[in-house]
C-alpha cells in the first residue's frame, strides 16, 4: 500500500520500505536506529564535499535534541552550523537552548538570537533571527532604527519565509519575502538571509530579491528544497553564488535532507550545484 513520506520537505508517495527520494523509512522507529542512520550517511558520503556547512539549522524544543545535533554534525563533518533561535510558541529551541548547545561546540556553531522588533529592548550582539509571520511587517517605519543598527553592526538577519506549519500561531501572509524589499532599499547593506527561500509559494519573489539586492542571501533549508525544485524545473534566473543549503529540522533528518537535496539536483541535471550549496563562498 502506498504511503506519503513522513519527512515533511519531501512528501513523496511510495510503496517501498524507504522513500526513493529522501530515504526516510516507512518504519519510523528506524530514524533513531544508529545502524540505519550510518547506512544512510554512507549512501551519500561520496557525494558530499569535505567541510560542508549548514547555513540554517533550527531545532525542536525536545529533550536531548542537543546531543543528537552534536553527534550528527560530528559524523557528517560539518565545519559550520548556523543555529536559528525559534520564535516563542513555535516549539523550537530558543535563545537559552541554542546558547547552551553552542557552548559545547563553539568552534563550529554560529548563534543567532531571536528578535521581535516590536519590543527589541537592547539588541544582543551577533546575528538575529526574526519571524514576521508572528504578527508584524518588516517595512513598518517604526522598526527602521532596529534595521539601521543591525546594518551598522554588519549582523546577519535570518528571516523565516514561506507558509507556517500547521498549528503555528501567526499569518503566513506576513512571511512574504517581498515585504523586505523596502527595508533593503532603505538599508542596502543589511545582511538579510531569506530562510527557506519562500518555499513552494514565494520562490520567484526570493529569486528577484537576490537579483535586486546584493546584500540578500537565501537558503534552501527545510521546505526551501521545494523552492529549489521549482527554480530548476522552471529555469528561473537565480544567482546561485548567494544560495546555500540548511537542514532546518531535527538532527536525525540530516541524512534525509541531504539525500533529498542530491535527488532534487540530479533529477534536473544540476548536480554541479551541490558543492556550492554545501560550501558557500567565504563572503556568503
């Protein structure tokens, strides 16, 4: 009997023991089986570059998830992991959990702290993560002092885009990437990262943001693989030097996410993009 793949970014329908696109097992208990994970990593290891980077990782607020993250990033040889702090109420690891994890592996983790510009208080040092979909628009003039300070600091702003997952409070309309266009025009050196690349809905808008604003970057993390698929299938003009990959999910999904990335690129004859997505340039 056919089933829908339980790995959310994939969603393929199949009747195999494991998904032919991403390798996710029909038997969900195997996801936590060390031998299964090792076999899935071995299956893609030859395709991966040394010292690959995860440019957008967000973690569920789950007991023990930090230990899984440390094990997987060591096994995969990740040279850098950019951790995005989650919005309160969205079941994601927040500032405290992210900082605790980074302290255990400071040489390869880059931390972002959650920011709600409606009540910024004292802006923390370093990169910030934002989620307009919880109830605000980036182009609200009241937030201009926040963007001005972040631009002056050279901090990266990791902004969630695309449709919110089921059950998350907020409005996906506010996650529209083009809402950042007036902000980037007003603050052209603001280092904005459009997380998820707009997903299956706003991928074209993200491509245009990359084309128009030199300081904007995008990652094809989580549902962003659907944006990648549509860019390639529709031959959208994309500046690939400013696109990177990220996992954006439980550490146990790393093998499936990387397998799905490889499958998507190969299906469109674009395997040559793989190393650039996994090892973005130093100035990225």
